[in-house]
C-alpha cells in the first residue's frame, strides 16, 4: 500500500542543518515530520521544543508536523506547540494527570490528538478514550533514544489495537515508533500499522529517497 504514512524522526537528523535535512527528507518522499520532544524528566534525554517547531514552519515546511511529547507535565506545553505549528500532538498517559482532559485540550487548540503507549503500557488505557483520538502511537522501544532494537511483542499489541480500532469503526491512525527498518516494516504493516516513524533507518541512509521507496515497497509487499 503506498498510502501508508512515512514519518522520519528528526531525532536522527543533523541538527546543525535541520531545515535542510527536513527539506531533503520531504523531497525524498516522506509524508510527515516526526518531532521528538524530550525533557530529561519523563525520559532521560533532552531535545527540542516549540521554538524549533516554529522555526521549521518559518523555514517553509508545510508538511504535517507530528509532535511526540515525552514530557511531564503535558498540558502547559500544548498551547505553545499548537501556536508553533504542530499538526498532531501525541502524549504518554503516564505523563498526564487527566488523560481525557489533555486530549480535549489538544483538540481545542486545533490539533489532532494522539496517545502514546510504551512497551509495557496495557492497551486497556485506550478503552474509554479511543473514540476521542485521531491517532494511537505504539512505542516499539522504550522512549528516550533513537537507534534501539524493535521489541517483537509490539506485533501482537498492534494486532490488538488494530482490532479495537476496527471495532470502533472510526478512522483512528495506528502509528509505530522505534526500531522500524526496511526489513521489518512489512511485518509491522501486516500487524495493522498504517503510519511508520523511522529515525536512524532513514537519516543514516546514504540516499533518503531510496530508503523511503524501499520501505514503502516493503509495506506493499
Ligand atoms: C524514541 C523516539 C523515536 C526514535 C525512533 O523515543 O520516540 O521517534 O527517534 O528512532 P529509530 O527509528 O532510530 O528507532
Ligand atoms: Zn517518537
């Protein structure tokens, strides 16, 4: 299927020339820009915030910016990201005291809302909020760093969440993040994902377009 979403994580881009990197990866066929926000509190790493998101918009990036918040608390930073040009804002339930309220907050600022499940977070956390979500993001590594190995149990979890979404009958996207490579993207897609975050697989490749095309081809295969 070529209508899958490929979302390169700029965590693995060269931050010294970020605008150029994002232009290049979009010209190479990427659909979204995956924007990893880490606070050295919820996760043991520190990355980028709303100012960088705004700078990418000012630079001329028009593609959807898929903001993955690995921050605690969540709510205070949501309006800042909405104003900075975020399209989708996803957060971890463990980092929000009131998950339903945070989802509504994101939507009230005109963004699509996503909930992120860590490898050990049960899918039941979706039970009473799935219908309010635009996206579910399943972590296939523990959050905090790029370049980690895909955790195989994510495949069963994808199947479980895919069944929940199909039963609901609403167009909630199912995204997977962590260790996605050209050689495992086919089985990840077969398990039910329709959006794929890939950091090191794309930004460490010598030819972004060739890697993205290879990934899309393996989704379709
Ligand atoms: C991890 C981040 C991921 C990460 C993916 O906390 O959320 O987006 O950058 O990197 P790779 O594709 O290298 O596993
Ligand atoms: Zn991410």
